[in-house]
């Protein structure tokens, strides 16, 4: 709207604001304080929600959006190619030890790829992931239970039961070379003992010769959006 006496109106408005400057300052201060209050409240709520989610993720042993159990290579490829799947991470469990020093908190012996390792809070902070042969990475608490000082190149002897779904085959005792480790999180439900793919394939071949089926491969997925994951 075009107003011819715009300068006059502006001058009157400024005089009005100046005449009631104390009230206006109080109003401005109240608005700023209210804005700060709501901003702080939303920040605190979002922070608490994120902390609660992280707490739950640590309790279940990972923060992937979902897991497909017992998938074939063909199924894994189809899932990875789905437009709503952002990334995938594979894991193959070959055995478990839940006796002796691991009676309280069991340890799972498995091969994890890079994504699965990251999403399972099992990325070595010292060293690296197992790449070949009898290399191993695990948390510091598991090492201490086995009487091993956490240092790269240390020899780690582990006894575990070969498992295949609901079947248990034979017990294996092997000595590995420690190539990576990380601090144990007391909220984690298990100790992760991560091995190389070569070693997992070798143990799987031995298990198949005894009559077991190939080990189960689970595929963790990270979706393009975390909204309405169930849907």
C-alpha cells in the first residue's frame, strides 16, 4: 500500500516507541527470554531422546535400523539394491563361548564386514579389523578375562563351540594374533570376538563336512530414513 505521509508515520512511531521505551524494553526482553527458554527446552528434550536411543542401542548390541536373519547371497544383493536401503552390513557367527571366564557374559566369534563392525560398536580404536588368517580383534575386557594384556601382536587363545543355527557341532581351540581392540562397553549383551573372513570360511568348511548346514549370514541394514522404520 502506498502512503504519501510515510515519513510522518515513521516519525510518530519512533516517538511512540521512545515515549514508552521502558515498557518496550521489557517486552523485548520477555520475548528474548521466552525464545531462549523454548530453545533450551527443545534442545534438552532432543538430547535426552538421543541419549535414550543410544542407551537402548548399546543394550541390544548395535544401532542398525534392522536385521534380516539367515539371508542367501542372492537375497542380500536384492536387499542391498532396494531404493529405501542406504547401506548394508553382513555378519556370520561361527561359534560362541559361554563357559568359564565367559559364563557371566558370553562371547560370540564371528566375521563382520566394515559396516557391521561400525554399527555393532566393535570398531577397533587401537589397530585394525582382522583381514586374513588367524587374526582377531576384541574388546579389552574379553582380553583381560583371557589373561591377555591388550597390545597389538599378542597371542590370544580362545576355546569355543561351533554353532549352526540351533545345532552345536564340535569345540575348537585356536590361537590368534591380536590386530585390534577397543574398550568394552558394560551395557553390551555380549563380547564380540571378530575374526577374518578367511578363518570363518575355513571353519565353516570343517563344519559342513560334519553334516552341518552352512553358517547363517545376517544382514544389517541402514535405511535412507529413520522415520517409520516398521512401516
